C-alpha cells in the first residue's frame, strides 16, 4: 500500500508516543509532542487560508522548528521548499520566483534576507519568524493558539511533498518534485536495507535543506545539530552515547584525523551512513581501522532518493581481491530498484563495461518543477538517467567512475577523473585531490590534478605524476598538478569542479557547468 509522509508521523505517534523523538540543544520532544506541534502548525496555516498543495518555503539552519515545518506539510499536504541558507539573496529570490511560495517561514538570523526575498516575490503573502516575536506572525503564537488534532485535510500518496532545488552546478537550480509515495518508500527502503534499529540514537549534522539530512531525519529517532566541527561532533557522540550518524565522507575523514590525536569514546557507534560523494578507499580503510566495521554507503540523488546501498558487511578491508575492490563501489541496488548500464544509443552494456547508470525506482522524482522538456530528457520509459558513468560487476555491485560532464577526452581516449584521483590518493603525501580537464592544443583536453597535501608534506609535481604511472596507464596520468591550500566545496561536501575548471576554460568552447 502506498503511504504518505503524514502516515509515518501518525504511526510514530501511535506506536512510540512517549519515546523521545528529537533532542535539539536543551529541548527534548516525544513522538506525541512533536506530532502535536506539527498538527498545530498545519492547522494554523490552514486557518490562514492555505490549501492542499500550496507551497511553504523555509529558510533556517537545522532546528526543531524546521522539522515541524516539514511535518505540517506532510500532514496537511502543503508542498515544502527547503531553501539553502548558504545561497545569496538573488539566488534565493530566483528560486522563490520559480516555485511561488505562499508562505515564508524563517529564523530570526535570516529576517533581513527573508524580508528582501518577500519584497521581490509577490506570491509570499505570509511571513512567519521562529520564536515569539518578529515577522508578520510569531511562530510560537501561531502554534500555541491552534488545535493539536490532526487536520481533516490530508494528502494523497501521489501528491508532491517537497520541491528540493539542486545545487545548480549544471547551469541553474532545478526544482525536483518529490511525491509522498517516493519519500515514504525511500524511508521504508533505507530503514530496511541499512540496518536501522528502533533503539538507535542518531546524530544528524547534514543540513535539512539537503536531501541527505531530510531523509535521514525520517529514517531514525533523531538528534539535531546545527554546525559541523569534528571535536563538537565527537564530544556529542561521547556525551549522548550516540549509536548512529550520517556524515559526508569529508566529515568522516576529519573525525578520524581528530581521533588519531585525541581520545574520545565513540564505542557506542554501531552504524554510520555516508553519502553525498564516494569515500576514497584509503580514507575508508583508516576510518574502519579507527572506528570499526560500522559504515554503510547510500548512493542516491535528489532525483532518485535511494539508488544503491553498500552495507556494513560489504566493507571488507581484508577480504578477497573482488571484495576489497568493492570498497570503491556504491553497493547493490536497494530493495525495489532496478539498475542498468547503457551506451549512448540506449543499448545495455556488458558486465564491466562503462556506460550511463540508469535506475527504475519507486523513489524517483515526479519531475522538475516548470521544466517539462528537461524532465522528459531525464525520465524516459520509466527509467531515470542519472548522468553518472559507471559499470556493474558480476555480483551486481555498481561502480560510479565519473559524471558525464567530468569525463576527460584526451586524444580520443576517455579518462575517468575518479580513477586518476584514486591513484593520487594512494600517495601518502596527498590529503585531497580533484582531477579536471583543461584545454590542450594538441590533445583537445589534458588531465590536471588539483592537490591538497597533508600538513608538513612537500611532494613535488614530478614525483606525484610518476607515482600515478605505477597504478594507471600512462595516458591517464596528470599532465600537470596545481597545489592548493584547500579545494572549493558545495554545501553538501562535494568538490566544486565547476569552480576549479572555470579559470582554464574562459573563452573556450567546452562547457564548464
């Protein structure tokens, strides 16, 4: 039976009513208390004239009220737009002009930004500020005055639950429409596949304006955190006896670096999900050695919420050659998903042959908001075309080798940046690396590596290039290396290769988006 996200809230209230659902800073909420506040907010918004599928935008950092805003929409059928608070005012205004929200809810620190956006977007007829004052309406006054009963209005499984805007690395933000059924199925799928237990006490540090933070919030009994600092996170794990968490690979690497020099008790951790980007195999080995075999990789995207899972028992650092190679994979398709690797003409690749990864999944998006042509390009015959390149081995493990736009074509040869990056990461002096294409008058494109060295290291360009020749074919090696203090990153922790490529491709033909 297809479910709505509101059904999950009602189930939590019925089965776990007096259990703790959320801890944020000094505030604790049971499942019953949280559901009541969600219902109060839903009823308050209905009382202000909102209707099912009207849009509500939220501009805030992670907090308990943010989760309540999601919940109100999930119960009453509003469409929630979780705005990226790190974007500039023109970018946020453009998103709101696109999705036309009726309500803007925000935290006090973003009051000036919210007012500037509202002045540009005529659809916003109600502004609500978290807390007891400010804005046109006070959040706590609205919630306190409304009924805690579940509203009579409710969404259907096929209704849109959220419009989540992509990071805009491919030429502008796209609003991804996610249905109740897709999110509920992704929650059910990942809860089953990734080993979540009802007794888990989970730390969520990914921002709720990002898909990973939102879906993990639905998967677990929650704890909230607003910022990422390795010592803060490790101290929270020790103090609160955290059993599970969700981190970007960069976060895991920084936590391991701290644990190698400081003592924190993280023995209660039994499950750590990592997502948003692949974990470099050397870093993964260090993490397993320091924290144990507790890691689960989830490969997904805004357009397809749950694609594959690399389970904890697949993270074998001392297994057979095939098992060790699978540390670099994204795992096997999650329950209910189908995967194919296809050539440019749409024909299916052989095992081990690189092509585009496509999925047929109940967790796929409905489409892009206001972009029917782009939707038709990505969703074809029930299959979502990811624009990721990869292959499948003989046991169904999916290996992601590059984004289509990141593949380097040098002298007619296809070179996959991840393969070159892995070779460089194997050098002990390399901390972080990103490989990009740069113009080459002879070969069309050539391989450039942007390398961040470990503190105290002084490896030379020639030595690193020669090192890669021992691990990959000579034509794949970097032709040049730039040494950088740090690599630019998007809000979700992924390296921003668009920013790295841009200086080299100005006034060139190649698209850098």
